[in-house]
């Protein structure tokens, strides 16, 4: 019954996601380098972490995996242009004739000792990014200005931000004073054999030769990144392409839909990408 | 008339002729015998014609009489052509035409038959009526060439369109025909008409240029022809090809124009070891891509690696020849040992090397061999000796495309498939294969047909030896001292050679390339230093000298002329800092007012503005927060409004000034026009500094389509320096106004502008015009209109500010209503210019 209702209206879940305990529920993640060890060390010392890397290379997935591994709840906030500090920290609401304070996601994470993940932090306005400063140094405090309070962070609380140095303009970079408070982990698109593994795992129905071709195509397409492609072909896009193929779309068309159309409007670039795809798939 | 009477009449006519000319009489008598075989009556007609023509014009008569015998032999009749010849009596001085007519008649009967001949003569005689010279040219043109292989239809397809060209553009047949025939031979009849139309236009602009065009001697004529070549046109896909190469090989290759034209035979992609040379068109897209990959493969897989080349020469026991002045090497001595049979060996060698390279490419580019093979299978086998080579190439390709199974006859090729094989192995194997080949000998003319689609002669050009491998990878013991010299030094890329923009004669050395100071010596290996080379460079260099080509719209044909207007970026060298200072002082009060006005409407930030203290709407979220906080006993700020302001997007602007000669005239407002333009641009620049929007300043002038000068005064990323101010102070007028090309170039310049909204302000004092528009005002108007349209499509808003009081007559058509302003009082210009911008950017 519950399953049926969920399918009907989606699943309502609290923003603080309790970790799944069993092995089966583990998010799939394939380590590229030593990022798991670095993250664990940072967590041990409760240092804030910054994940850097292009879109679709697995930052978010990595964090889901780490949260599961460390058995900590995860609070994810996707940052956007209009995200104000009260969106993070909390605000007063009217309820009847009284006002009540409602904690924002960051406050809740601080109190619950969760891992708080601010995704694409540069998108948020700079005034909202500075409120995380006291959380990121030895103080580990969150000031609630409106309430006139300061919250000492739960001892298991950890702050993680992600940040894609690629597509923002210079104007939208993080402040240096913010940046230098973090342990940085660089991500890039995975190595060829790892990428194959990932795609095979994400799209188990796809046969091995197709996976190989897909990965080769993706790697080739990435060479065009500096030639007008703002975002290179991501592993996620490859997974999408694989899914499209499995769903019965011709490989060339699937790649066009997943790898070419979304990333460029430049006809010549699109043609060059198609050339790569056809070389691999159209025989 | 009875028979004797006829004979008597003939004798009478002959006697009359004798009275006039001894020679004519003698010639007529000679031919008469043959003519009389057709009947006496006919002979009489003919003799009468002889006399009439001779009396009309001695030369015409002679030509007729002397030509008759041969014509009779060809036609077997007399009356038809005699009557045709008599039509020439209508015109004085028609002997040239008649001479040609008689000369071509036998051929006409032979090729066109008698009905065809009649039509041929009819067309020519009509031309004589239009323009005698054209008629003469027509009849003098060999019928074989006129008809090509299409009989009378061939004549008509060539000559009928010329009638319109003559009546509309006064294009004479003598000018048109020889070129038109060649064009038809090269590109087919469809190409003739656009080519001739363009030629007629050029002829109107200048006789010499026009004639050179029709003789196919001028570059523009060839360019025009190439424009109409069928197939996959490489210049239009340059970027795509570059991207493809980059994707597969991770290298940026220089793609240069290979200077190929259809009369040079088959189109090949060639390489000189440093760059790839593309023909302007290849038969198909697939073939173009394969050819490109193949040629790049040669570069990437070391066909031209220096040490391998040395080893090759070592192999034949020769020192390789000294490099030429450009430090290139020629392969010729390698093949010298084969003497007459050189081509046969060359082809076998190419076959081996191509096989090796294609195998390597296939490892990089999936399915490359499959595609190559598909193209080869689809191709038709060439005729003659080339067929054997072509088939062999196809066979080897099939073999490697099917993963090289064990086959006795193929085993000698196998070493080439090895990853460590080099061009030296290819050479050795070629030698072995050559030793017991039964391939037929080849001529140079046939050679080009021996190559599969996508492949090309490898030693087509002298090559720049590449140096990519280091000692570790290759050790033949021939390493020498100059290894330290960097690879870049032996890759002189003609296109990248710096040529100073302003070639106005200030610097006499401007076309001398930088001197060699690296001391590498002139040769690879043992070195004899070569002197610095000072003469002009190979093809490709012309691009940077001629600037950047843009298409131009020809309203008469309703199409673009590709690469028509050439824009060169130059710098203005007349500086006048004093004048700039003087103007700034003079306009100081105006500037002050402007700056104040600007400050009041400075762009604040990206809208919509939230959390304002006042505004038109409530910021709901802020309001709830406000009330809630107030209830909670706090005293929040009442910033609960949202302002719906017009979005002040950042705008980039280019002020493009027409600095043609006319601005040097004095204006009715006192002073010269140029003084006001200087002040206007200065004030504009100063105001823009205050506004803070990115802006650039430029001027343009032109003389002919290939000489449009674009003077960049300040770029988007540059500051307003004292130098830029001095340039504005020293602004002066020159030449004419080819506005379309300048607009196109300015629009390109916005690529460097950081902003979303792009505004192109054009400051002009008159209509677009140039020296070569043949007095056709509408031509450049229409082109400018198209340039404006292209600009809008590219996201740039052009706006014209004109000082020409008559501007409202033509500007609405060019820029569209509301996109221009006519300044009635020139004195207003300095003040108005910044104001107009501020109004526009709102």
C-alpha cells in the first residue's frame, strides 16, 4: 500500500536522510584515486571538504557513498542564485497569532551531526556563503543572527561543498577567503577502465562491446572541450546514452540525444561530435 | 533561262570580275569547275555572289571565293551557304566575320550537319546585326570548341545567354567566348553564366581588370570559378575539419588552401610535413574526411620524420640533397635511381606507406579502414594502366580491412602492419615488390588516377622534415649537433608569418621575414648554412596580407559573392595629442554635463531587485519575514518591496566611424566635418569611460573590394590611453565607404566583447559607395542592408548616425525605420553621440 502511494505522489522524505545500514543499499561508487581515504581522514578530524570537478564526474555520488560508508545522515542543499542566508539557516514563520522559528537545512544538519552538502556553492549569493565561515574553522559554530543565538555544531557534523571550476564566469568564483578553509579533493572524469566499469554497472543490460565503444566515444569527445564545448561529455551523459540504447534507440541516435544535443548549439561542433560517434557506432 | 544563256551569264560575270581584279577572277575560275558539278544554275548564283561580295569588300570576296571549294567538299551543296554569305552584304567591314564564317563552314557541316549549320549561321548573323565585332568573334571561334560534344545545342547553350549579357551589360562576344568555352570545359555549362555576369560587372568597373577576368588570368576570375565548384567545399568546413582532426589526433594542424583548380586534375589533400593543403572542393564529404585523416595520419605517424627521411636516403646510399631555401626537402633523388620508371616505383612506395599509415590510423579512428574500403569499392575503376594499381590498392585494403588473414600473395605486405614499422620499412618492401612486379609502367598524366579515394601522392610537395622523436625512440647513429634546435623552428608556417598591418611605406623591410639567428645550418644532418631568404613566400601567405574575406550580397543575382570584400586591420598612424587636448578643453562643459547625466543612470545590478525599501510590488518572502520577526519582538528593517526595473543588462558598444574622403570637406556649421567627428568620438570615449560599459572605437575606409581598411582605435579590452586619444585627435579622411564589409568585420569584433547586449553605432556622413561599384548605388546599399541583417542575426544591433541630410532617403531601407538618426546640425554631434548611446542602452 505504501509503495503504491509513493508511486502515486512521489516519496516524501525528511531532508536529513538517515544512512541505509545494509550492504545492499550502498550507493555504487568506483574509487578513482585516494579520494576515499582523504575524505575519511578529513572526517576523522572534522575538517570541511571541497569537491572540485566538472559536472557529471561523480561528485554527488561520491558523497552519497561516503555518507553511507561513514554511517552519517546527509543533508543536500542545491545552491541557486536566490539562495539567501535565511534559506540555509532558518527563519521565523507565522503560525496562528504566534511566530515560530524554523530551522533551515544547514542548522538542522549542524544540530543533528549530519554531513551537510552544499552543491554548486558558487551559484549562491556571496552573502550566504560567508555564513558558513565560522563553521569551517576551529569554532565550528553557526550564528543565528535573527534569533540572537549561536549553535555549537554536533561533534559529528561535517560541511562539504562542491564546486565546478569550469563553467562559472570569473565573476562567480568563490572568495579566496572561503576557498582556503577547505580540504580540496579534485575530481575528473574517471580513467577508461573505471569508466567502463561504471557504465557497465549503471546500465547492466548494455553489452560489453557497446560499453567499450561508448567509453571510447566519450573520451574522444572530451578532447574537443577546449574547442568550444563548455562542458565536456560527462560520465553521467554516457550512462544516459547507454540507457537510451537499452531502451531501444539506435546507438548513433542515442548518442546524439545524450551526448551532442545537450552540450552544444554550434553546428560545426555538433557535426564533429557526430563524426566521432559515427566512427564508433555506425558501420 | 536556257542552258546556253546560263553559261553565257556565267562568262559575263567572270568577265566583269576580271575587269575588277585579276586575282579574284583567277580564283573564281579555279573553284568554278567544282561548283559547276552542282549544276550551271547554281554556279551562276555562286559566281554572282562572288562578284557581289567582292564588289562590296575585296577581302570578303577573296575569303568567299577561296573558301568555297572546301565548303563544297564538306557540304555537298552550294546555295544554302552562298545565301548565308550574301547576308554579310548588309554590313560594311564585315569581311572579318565572313572570313571566319568561310573558314569554319566545313567544320560546321561536318560537326553540326546541315540543319545545325543553318542554325549556327543564323545565330552568328544575328550577332553581326547586333555587334559586328562580336559576329566576327563568333565565326572565328572554332566550331568544335563552340559545340563541345553537344552539337548545335552546345553552341546555343553557350551563345544564347550572351545575348542578354550583351543587351544588359554590353558584354561583347569577343571578350566572352574564349573564357566561356574554357569555363564550360572545366565546370560545365551551369558555371558559365554566373561567371560571365560577374565578369561583366568587373568590366564595368575597369576595362583591364575585366579583360583579365575573361581571359581567366585574374585571381578573382579563378576565385569565382572555384566558388561554383560542385562537391564538398573545404573552406566552408574548415572548422569542422579542424575539430575532427583535433578530436582524433589531439593536434592542431594548419589547414591551408592547396591552390588546386579543376584544370589541374584530380583534387588531393596534400601535406608538406608541416601543414595540410586542402583543395577547394573534394567530391564528397566522406572522401574529404577520409583524405584529411589520411594526410594527417602521415604527419602523426612519422612519414616525414627527419631521421626516417635521412635513413631513407641512407638506404639508397645517397646523401640527401640540401634543403631548399624554405628548409624543405624534396624526395626526388630517392627515385632518381629508377630513371624512366620512377612513377611506377613511386606508386608502389606510396602504396606501401599508405597501407602502413592507414593501419595505424585505424587503431586510432575506429572503422577508418571500413570506410576507406567502402569508398574504394564505390569508386569506378580508372581506365588504362592506372586500373592495375587501383585494383592492387583495393585488394590490399580489403585484406587489412578483414584483419589481414593468412594469404600467400599478401605476406610480403605483412611487416607494414606491425606497429613499429616505419616509412623505411615501407621503402624496403616497395623495393622488393618493385623487383618482381608485373604492374604496367605509368605516365605522369595517368598517375593521379591510380590512387584510391582519400589517398594522395605522398611526395607531392617538398616537405619540412618533422622532428618529433627523441634519441631514445630512434637511434640510427645519425644524430647530430643541432638536435637542440627546437622543432618549431623548422615549421615555418606561412600563414603565421607576421606581416605588419600598415604597409603604407613607412617600413621598407616589412616583407622581409625575420632573420635566421638560430644557427641550425641550412640542412638536416650535415649543414651548409643557407642565406636568409628574402623573397615572397609560398601560398597561404596571401591570406594575412589580403586580410579577412567577407561575402558580399549581389542583389542582381540574389546571392552572395563569397570571399569578395577583403578587410585589413590597420592602425592609424597620424597622431595629434594636442588636438585631442584642445577638443577636450573646448567641450569640457558639455562633457561635464554628460558625465553627470550618466552618473544618474548608471547601471546598478541585475534586476529584479528584491528587498527594497520602496517599489511597485511586495516582496512576499521579505514581507512574511518582516512580520514574523516583528511579532517575535524584533525590529526588522522594512525592506519588503520588489522593484520591477528595466533590466540593465550590460551592453557592449562599438562606434564605427566612416572616415572616407568626404569628411574632410568643410561643414556648414563652420570647420570641417572631421573636426566634429573627432570631437564626437572623443567625447563618446570619455563618456563611455564614465559609464563603464565595454566599448571599442574603429574607423573604416575602402578602395575597391579587396582593400577595405579597418582601423581599430580602441579594443574592448583596452583602456582609453593617451595614444588612443591622440589617434582620435589626428583622425583624417581617406578613400571611400564600403560599409557592408566594415559592418561584418565589426560584428566579428564583438566576439571579443564580454557583454550580452551588443550595439554597433555607425557614424557616417554619406551613403555607402566605393570606386568599383560601377555607379550602381543600389549595389552597396543592398549589401549594407544584408550586412545589417546578418549583424542582427548575430545578436548585434546596428544603429546609424548620419550627417547626411539626405540620409532619410536611403537609411530606412538599409537599417530599418527607427534604427538611424539624421543629425541636422553637425555642431550637435559631439554632444549627441554619447546621448544617443545612453538612450539606446536603456
